């Protein structure tokens, strides 16, 4: 059985089977080297024997020449003459042979011994030297890997990054040495078929020529020689072609490394892991080569180290469960636990080689997050979806940044504290806690925390904002030489984005444009913003060397978007560019709302941007009051009036009828209140008590409140002429909606349910069996045979409904 081929992909995998195959090739080279030494020794002995033979044959030729074959008679026939002279011819033939032998022996060293000795020393010897280098790089890589993995989580980011850089350098050197060594082994094996055999062929050809063994022998050898020469030429040409391709593939694999764990199609995932083993009072981490088949859920681990190079035992079990290990439960990074079906009481704790390797193993084995994560920690992808919650989060972040941090130096470049960013993201996408989140409180949320949370949300979207589908087109557009053509091409590509991506991109780019207008103070020019958001908005689908080289073009695309936002997003209305609340109501709807008779009982929404006091814990109310008393926010009245006017479609009508009402339960809200602001104008809602309980509301009957609603989904509270006195001690009471218990309602606006318990509907649909819900601000009804919740301010009751007081 011949040797198995050495694939370059096996170099990246570096499996035990690859090492065994490599040892087989090395053993073959050792045998070849010893065989060549034997051939050289035998040839030298042959030359000594040939010289002795030459002397003997010359003596024989002399004997033949001196031999006289006497014939009987006085005359000889032609046959006899030839027979008599044959010995002289034999002697001449032998002498001719020996003359050729002498010439052959004189050139034998240069024609045979020197080339074959050179082949052994140069090529096989080079392979041995390269083996030493490969073994040295293997040892260095393994040591570097162990040092890197043994770093504690308590080390600083700088030390970890430095250690990772050293590890990556050693890893690259190891892969390069491995690939070069495999290439050299293939080269030597192939050259055995060319240079070595060709040297032997020259020796045999000269040896047979010297013998002059007759025309037929020479003819047979000539045909063989011709056939062999043809075959050698073809082999040489094939070798040169494959060697060139192998060099190209080696360079390609060095430039674009592949995931070594998924190269073998027989296994879903394979690679080296470190298994934690407890012995006596210590814990030992042993390296194992592991293989996993997802179809059969078979997990195999082989204790193996490249420096030892010996397979001892193999353990295989059926995987039951895979759970990621929390960092605070172990002093190692990149750890996960496995449970076997056969051994449910035993938990195997493995350490992956890096964060990406950990993700690949968890993905292959359907790994789960720990069931009880510590408070304040949130999964990386939690809430990062391009939905209304995401829009609300982004808009609120933008509002807070523009209200407080447009002049902060290094805006979006200075990174916030990771734990605070995680906490903010967790609160923002937690429907139970979002109402208590106030991004305008500088004592609680720094601007850099908000900017980092915003970038983190965009970075963790399942698909980048500018989509994988158009990634290459955007990069190609940025590479065009004509700047005008660049802008027009990018404008056309932006128009091809999905609707939600287009909305979010428009919102973000207009915000970045406003940030760049303060570049004199915040130092965030269009170019700097492009560096911050280019890799995020145009994240490649696959991380390759080419993608890394294209990052500069991603930055160019973002620069073009910011510098030409008014032109590129010209189809976006002014209200959209100012991030309006849920979009404006069509003109006919607004007209119909204005023409509603006063005798009809409709809810009049008042827009609050922070939750009522009795909806939040006292600590939040105290914090809010502190902000209202002491925080002078950089948000002028002109800015507030322009922002509110853009959001509510400012007109002579009250704000309550200028936008589609948001669902009663919001995703996020911002507090924006200052008692010192003057009243009046369309931007303020005067809360005047018309209740019979005048005493309970007298303290605020003439107070003026200013409310700002920068995001969709803010709570709409309905004022009523009969508000019960439920909280006299609070700063203000929660306005109570006038509820209806009629059996039918008509929908006013379109609504898409956020979960299975909410109904989705279009305008002017009739919903039956409507009744009050336990959820404040919601109704329950039946539409198309399905029951669910309905936002109260999205519907109006038909005449057959009644409204209990």
C-alpha cells in the first residue's frame, strides 16, 4: 500500500492522523536515504570489481589475440577464415569494451556518484533540516497556546491582547512551517521519480552502451530508453505544473486561513480542546483532540499532544447536553460543559482555543446559555433585532446624545464601560424595566455609555444595516474613480435596501450629519465618523483577508452617506428625518379627527415621556425629581419646539391628533421636564383640573407641564372629566382613561401585534366581543375568529357600545 497524500488542509487541522501520515512520509524518506547510501556503496564496489574485471578481460583478450586456430589442410573456407579470426575479433571487441569501460570508470564519479550523493544530501537532507524547524515551530506553538490559554480572566485587556497577538504570530509561523514542510516532502517524493531515477537511468544507459551487448539489446534498451524518457518528461511536466499550483494554494491558504474544525466533512466539528481533570488537590488541563458528529451526537476525545505524537486511548460517548460556562464560575476562559447520555452524573469541562472556537463548538453541539446568568449580564445578541423596539432604542439614544453630548470630544470614539453598556442594553430591551430608564440623567448614564450601547446594538444585528446582499455593490461603488458616479451609485443602492433598513439608516445618518456639524468642538469629522461606523454598517458576511482590506472602502461609503445625506435620503420626509413618533397620520384621517363632534366621547392623549410616579419605584421618582431640580440640560427651548413640532406634525390642532397613537405599553421612555420652562405654545400641554374632586387636584390645576415624545411607543394617557383622587401625595396623578365595555369597536389605525397575545389589524376593521382587559390601557376582543389584546387608543367604540364610569 502506498503512502497517503499529505493535504494542505491537514496542516491546518494538525490531527493525529495527519501526524501519523507525516511520520510515514518521514520514515519513507529515511528508508530512501539509507537505500541511496547502500546503492552508492554497491556502485563503488561495482567499480572496483569492474576494474578487476577489466584487467581480467584484457588478459582474456590478449589470450584470444594470441590464440591461433590451426586448420587441417592448406586452404580454408570463408567460414573457417571467419572462425579462425573470430577470436581476434573477440579480442578486439573485448578491448573495445574495455576501452569504453575505462572511459566509463573515469566519468563514473561525476555522472553517477556525485549526482546521487548530491540528491541525498541536498533534498533529503533539506527535508530533515526542515523537519527540525517544523518540530521547533510545533513546540513553540504548543507552548504559546498553553501560555495564552493559561492567562487568567483577571488580566487586563492590554495584556490579553498582547498575549493574543503573540499567540497569533506563533500560530501563523507554525502553519507556515507546516505547509512548507509538507510541500518539501511532496517535492522530494516527486523528485525521486525524476532526478534520482534519471541518474540511475544515465548510469544504466552508459553501462549498457559500454557493454555493446548487441544490436537487439541496444534496440530493446533504446525503445525502453525512449519510452522511459517520454514518461520522465511527462512526469517532469506534471510535477512542474502541480508544484506551481501547490505553491499558489499554499499562499492562498496563508492569506485566507480556513476554519480547521470544519474541514473534515465526516465530522460536524473537530479540533483540540483542553479537558479539566481533577487529581487529588490540583486541577490539570489535558489536551485532547475531539471530534463531534451532529447526526449521531457522538463525541470522541483522544488524549494527544503534538510534541509527544502518540495516540493512547480513545473515549466516545453520546452527547446529552452542552452548556457554556460562565466566566465568573471558573478561572479559565472559553469554557463549556458537556454531559453524556451514558454518564449523566459526570460533567466534562472543556476549554476552547479562543472565543471564535468556543462559538463554533457551541453552535455545532447546539450549546445553551447557562440557565441562571448573574444579574447585570446579558447575552450579546439579546434584543438586537431591527424591530420597533430597536427603533425606539436607537431614537432614544440619539435624542439623549443630541441633548447632552454633541459637543463632547471624541463622541463615538471613546468607549463606555462594558458593564454599564451591558446594563443599559438589558434595561432598554426589558419591557418590565424600560419605563424606569431615563437616558437624560447624566448622573446615571454617561454619553459614552449611550454611544457604545448604540454601536453595540448596530454591531450585533443579525444582518448589518446595509445588508450582506448589497455589501459587494457598496464596496464596488466606493472604488469608482469618478466621485459624482460614486454618490449616484450609492444613492441607487440605498434605495434597494429593505424598508426597515432604509428607515434606520436614514435616522442614523441624519444624526451623524448633525454630529459632524459640531466637529470644531467634538473633533468628530465626517472621516472620523466613517472610521467608527464603516465596519459596523458594512460588516462582511465572512471574515477574510480581502474583507479586511476593504474596510477602508466601507469607511468611504459611510463618509459619502453623511456628506450627502440630504441628497441620498431625499425621499425621507422631514418628520422621518427628525425621527417622528410612529409616522404621521394620513391627511384624511387627521381631517376626520378634527371634524369629530365634541359630544362624542374620545380619549384625548397627553404625551408623557417618563412614567407616572406611581408606576416606578420611589428611588426612580426621587432621581427624576433631582434631575428636574438640578440638571441644566443643554437642550434649548428652540430645539425642543422644533423637535416636538416635527414629531407631532405641528399645526393649529392639539398634539393629540397629530400622530398615530402609540401602544399603551412602551418599549422605552425619556424624561424631559423642567418646571422653570414657560408655558404656552403648541409644545406644551396645560393640565387643568375640571374634575368634581377639585380639592384633590387643586395643587396642580394651573400648573404647566412640558412633555417631549421623541420615540414611538410613548405612553398616551387619557384625560377624563371624572378622574378619581387616587394619589394626593404624588407630584401628579395618573390620568385615568374612560373605558368602554361595548361589544364592537372600529379600528382607527393599522397595528401589528408584537406577540401572540396581541391582535393585528388594518384601519376600518370591526372587532367584536370587546371588553375591558386586566392590562391598563388595553381592551380584549375577537377579530376573524381570534381573540387578543387591542390598544385602547387605536379604536373607537361604535354606537351600540356603552362606557361605564
